[in-house]
């Protein structure tokens, strides 16, 4: 059989398929069966005749008075559906022909259109259901992320915008979830983003760290706030010079002042200056991270740097980042402890060895052990006064914990070593608190008070303990121990409640400590010299005002009613409270130092010029 004969057109262009639709009687001949035979033997069912009509056009009309062929149309729709969209020479589709003639095929096309509408409606319904499902999934995920972070997410337009202070991660902290939300301990480290953004952390913060808690290479964590990263800056050797030089300078100045037993003002001013610098250093990170100073003008920025530099020079709580010193991005707490305690221990050991060598060289056989012990005692007092707060803070760093997600079941991690869970190092944390308590209370203030009471009958008491008791009234020679307690509590508060993670709790604790100290000093007025009482009172008042102004600056991020009409004046008062007392104390100290050097010359002149009472007139 010649299969190609099923496609041979007649003179009018019609193929066997056209003829089946034209001549087959729907009542007596099964046109659909004939079309199936043609299709089986390779005949075309979509061929066009000279009038551009396909078999579907023929089957849709009345041909020679015969009925249309709905069954044939159904078969053609299955095999060649595109032929139903063909327009003939009269501009008609098969459906148009059926509608024009009102034949039986009209119902076929009506049902076809109904089926198409139903299918479209079904597709629209499915698309809508899919969209609703997507919206529900986004809403559920958004709700889950909000529950994890306790922050409000923007989940409109089927997307999730991550708010400031939140990071999305797939770290093991997620407990099996593909992606979870974690709170960034420092909101400034996570500026917020949309899901399409690849970078989540601010410049200087490591993208691979949970909550942007680590710094990139070339940056280091702040000593007081492990969640603030700042550039290392300069060559490495310069950082080591700063790390070694600052404690050496503070210790040398304090030890030199302790040797000046003739006058009390020099030692007293130095102690007031150092205590004020501890407060300045403790609030400097809060000032630096406030919104007001992020947009500060040059004058305010200069004042901020002046106050920050003054605090850095007078306190061991500020200085080069330990990460930068070790050229790492995640120095451990043990390394922080070693670097914090190494300078005072080395200085104390070297000073004691030097004094023993000097005593042996100058006094030889006549050297008394008690004198060596008193020299060592003086060195120990100077070392504890300069470095004890920082050493206590270094031990306390093992204790505080943070959590990245809300809920009682969320895991807690060490604040200064976020890779370590707190539950796994419980005894180490308890031991660090005990060690810090012994060091900060027993070996510090309590030991000072015991030594002061025991030294009442010492003939050389002023020479040995002058730095500790100088300037104070006879009934309160132990008052410096309260100052040391204040500095230690501030250092502990700085460590327990970091600026980024718990800013308001941190500043509230500082406000309480300085406020109590201010009230205590105003009540006791411990100095013999009324000028020193006024200087200390003014310094404590300036510190209290500075902390309160810093509190207002940080409150801007939590209370919308606090705007620039409040924060800008507070910033100005803050800088005045930090800069003027610091400069005044520095100037007063150096003027007293000059007077200390000039006084012996004046005394010698007065002795030479004073007349001898026994001399003849």
C-alpha cells in the first residue's frame, strides 16, 4: 500500500481527511474511525485546501445537508489542536463556522470553551493557592525568625528583609534548621539587609562568624567590648610599643610620685587623675558607638578623641587590641588574661629584684630584711593601684555569657569566646569569679586597710605608705581603699555588661557606682586640704554628668522621643565634662611637680637670708 496516497490533494487542495469530513454521514458512517485510519497510515489531518480550510473547518459545518461531526472534531482536537486556530479564506475558524450555522458542532465548541474556562479557573485557583502557600511559608518562616531573634521582620511582597541587629545563618547554632536568625551582640555590626544581599556584616566584621562577633584580618576586638572591631593601624611593632610603653609610663610616674614624701598634693592629684581616667576609658566605647557621634561634626569629634585619648593614657582598660598584638582574629580568653596580667607581674618582679640588689649594694651587711620587705610593700601598693582593676577584669572575662536567640532553651556562649558553650565550662567560670574576688577584695582593699592599721607605730610610715595615705585625714587614712574598690567595680561592670550587648545595664551600673562614690566623698570629705576635697568632688561630679550624658546618647537608639534636640546638647556637655577636668588635673599635676622641684631652692634661700638669733646686733 502506498502510504503517501493519504496526503495526495485533489484539484481543490483537499486531502482524504477533508473528504471524510465532507461526505461521511454522521448517522451511518463513523467519520472519526476513518480519520483514525488516515492518521494511522500517515495522512495529514491539518492540511489546508485552496480556501485555507483544514479538515476541522469541514467537520464543523454542514456539508451537503449532512450534520456536522462532533466526534470527528474531538478526534482532530486530540491529534491536531493547532488546526482549530487556523483562519480560512473567509476569516473564520472552525468554531466560527459552527456558530454561524447553529449546527450540532456548536455545542461541541461551547463545551470546549466551557472546559477551557474551567481549566483556566482551575489554573488560576492553583496559582492563587500556590501564592497563598508561598505567602504562608514566608509568614511562617518570618514568624519563626522573629521568635528566634525577638525582632520585627519586614515580610511584605513575599520577601524577608532582615532588620538591623540580626543575622541569618546556617551555623550549628540553628539546631538542625536550614537557616535561622541570630541576634548580633553589636547592632552596628549587622546593619540590616534584604535576602538578595550577600553581605550581612558591616565593614571590618567577619561574615563567617555567628552574629558578626569576629573581626576580619587587619582589625581587632576592643579590650572593653569584644563585639566592637576597629582597625589595628600602623605596624605591629608600634602596637607592641604602645602595649609595653603605656603601663611602664603609668607605673614609672606612680612610683616616682610615691617617692615624694615631702608633699601630699602630688600623690593625691595623681590618684584623682587616674581614678577619673578609669571612668573616661570605661565610657569611651559607648560614646564612640552612639548615633550622635557617628554623625559628629569636626569640633565634637575632636573633643571626643581628646577625652578618649586622656582615658587611654591614664587607664589600663584601654589600649591596643590583643587580637592585633597576636596577629589573629580570635584570641582566646586565656591569651587575654596573660596579656592583661603580664605587665604588672613583670614590673612588680623586676622592681623587687632591683630594690633588693640596690639594698645589698648600698647597705651590704647592715641591710635589714624589714626594710627590703617595706620596699617590696611600696612597690606592691603602686602596682595594685595602677593595675589591679584590669587584672580583676581579666579574670572576670571567663564568667559572662551571651545568647544569640530568644527563649529559655537557647544555648549560651562565653562573651569573650563565643565558640565555647557556658554549660561546658561551668567550673572554670566559678573559679574565675572566686579568683577575681580574692584578688580584688582580699589582696586589694582589705590588705591595704590591714597594712594601714598595722603601720600606725612605724617610724617610716609616711615614706613607705605615703602614696597610699597621703593627703587623707587621720581618722580616714584607709579612704584610698574605697577608691580602689570603685575602680575595680567599674572594671568588673565594664566586663560583665559590655557596651554593645547590654549598653543600658552597663551605663546604669556606672551611674550607680559613681553616684555612690560622689555621695560618700561629699559626706566624708576625706582630704586634709580643702582644695583637694573640692578637686575630687568636682571630678566625681564631672564623671557622674559624663555618664548621664552618655546614657542619654545611647537612649536615642531605644526611645524615639530622644532626638537631636536632646542628644546634641548632651554631647556638648559630655565633652566639656570629660575634657576640662582631664586637662585641669593634668595641668595641676605638672604645676605641682614644678613646685616640688622649685620648693627646695626657695627653702635654701630662706635659710641663707634668715638672721641668726644668737648673732650680735
